[in-house]
């Protein structure tokens, strides 16, 4: 059983404008989603090459399957961390969840699941999978799924996203999550876990925001 010390969520509204996701804060400020921001600032040549190689129809099918698997994995992790009994929605979700179950056991306390967060300093917002105590440190914890093993240089945006959640959580609640913990379920392959210092990537995120101030 997890020790639940759930924080009170702020009332943040999510909206779509011309296909772009924004969050409206309690003060009425509209900030672009951190996921959208990072997506708009990254080099997408590799994605275009992949889509061209496999074809648009196949690429769309793979992307949709990945989204469904990801949603199911997130739901299973949430139920587990909230001490709720649940049944796996699919066989694949059971496989993915079992892969990272040992990592989930290292979360001693849970402060929030699907926490809406925003930063007035960076004018960004988003929703964190989990904030909790992982191996003795307060961390931002994210659950991912993949069809293949990830190299660290491929997933820099995962760390930047986690860094944003750390900064926003500090702005809103006065507590700074020390690390970013990324858990990746890979199906038939070995699961992966990456643990990064939040401060290191906050510096990189601030530099990126200054480079694209109008997004």
C-alpha cells in the first residue's frame, strides 16, 4: 500500500485553439502546453523520414496504437499508486505494467496523480503523471511506453518536460522535486528507467524558452 499524501489541485482549464493545446490558469492567463511547446521546437526530420519510409497509413496506425497503449499504461499505474483494485484493460497493458512494477514499488509516498501545473515565469503549463517520493527523494515521475529501447539522446524532451513540472511544482507548492524519473515499458524488450537531476534540465528549458518566447 502506498502512503497517500495527496495535494489539492488548482483549478486549471485545458482548451484547444486551432489544434494547439493551452491551459487557462485561475488568474485567466493562457499558457501553451509544455508538450506542445517542446513539439514545436524540436527537429522533426527524423519523424518525417520514418513516415516516408513506412507510409502514412502504417505510421498513423502505429501512432494510434502507441497512444492507446500509453493511455492504458497510465491508467493502470494511477490505479496502483492510488491503492485501488483494478483489472487490466488489455493484455498489452498488463505486459507493460508488469514490466515497470518493480520501479513503481520504489515510490514510497504519492503527493499527486495527473497534477495540473503551470509556471507564470515560463508561461507554460501541463499535467504531470505523478509527484512522489522515489527512493527517498521527491521526484517528478513519468510513465512511457515504446516499441524499442530508447537512447538517452533521443528522449531529451522527456527530461525537459520533467524539468518544467519540477519548476512549476515549486512555484505552486513551494517544494522542489529533486529528480526526474522516467519509466519506460517496452513490451517484449527490457524496461528502462532514467533518473536525471531536475536543476540541470531546468537551465536547458529556460534557455529554450528564451529562444522561443512567442510560442
